[in-house]
């Protein structure tokens, strides 16, 4: 005689839910090539934007800084928050970004074409290479912009080695995760630049920012 235990319906349902949720998590991220091919607007001077946000928010590891720029690439508003320790999921990151966007700027859903652009600076450990966490942030930023009537802009990581515009290859050594914020009065992030340009260079092409 053999004795055994049949899996309960609750356990089976739980396992199925976890499997489906895991599959959804994998789908809620963007690869670098997908991001580069999406026509994300290029920043005229990404270093100025990074320096300005780094000076204003003084971010540390796991801090996200979402900023809204006008058509002249001037900073309209920005907010920072720290991500929890839970696994990165584009859905949760989208909701967090959308919540902060709603706090700092009204939506532009009534406009036929977005006139403002949201960019994201995320500070994390590791090197400049793309991670699945980056992919989740990219997915979240794109979706949050759509729901708030904004144009989806650059996704920038800040690590110990420096900053990097993912999907473009542009980056620099300073500021970095360990550097002291510059004097905000010396930042040129609010100086009048040229209008945003559309398109993106080949992914992984690295251009030194001066």
C-alpha cells in the first residue's frame, strides 16, 4: 500500500499565479536595442542635466530622480524617491513614477502632441552595463509618460564609475555615486539649450562627454 499527498487546489493555484506573474515581470522591461529603436529624444547636453539633478537631489544608491523638461530642455520640475528592496517590476516602478509626476506637474493628456519630456536618473551599484532592473525602469518610464501625456525621454544611470545614458552610449566619469554634488549655482542645467532632437545613435556606441 502506498501513501501519498495530492497537491491542494490552493497550492496549485498559487504556483500557477507565481509562474504567470514571473512571466509578466519578464515582459515588463525593455532591452537596450528596443529602447534605442524607440526614437527617444536626445538630450543636447546630458551632462548638464545630470549635474543639475545631482546637485538638487543629492541622490544615493537606489534613488530615482524623475525630471520634466520643457521644449527648450529647461527643467520644469523634479522629484526623487528611494526604491524598496523588492524585485524590480516595471508595473510597480511605473506606478511610483506616475505618482510623483502627478505631484509635480499637471498632465498634458489634452494635447495632441506632448510638449514636455520626462527623463529619469537612477543611482545604483554595479557598472554601466544594462541590467534587468534598468529594463524595468525603462518600461516604467515609457508607460508613465504615456499615461501622463509626456514625451518619454532619456534613462540615465549613475554608478560609482560615472553616469551613462542607456541606449545611446553617452556618458562621463563625473558626477558619480561617490562624488560630492556641485554648487547648484554653477550648474548649467537651466541654461537655454537648443530644442530636443529625435532619434538615437546605435546602441552601445560610447561617446566621451566633456
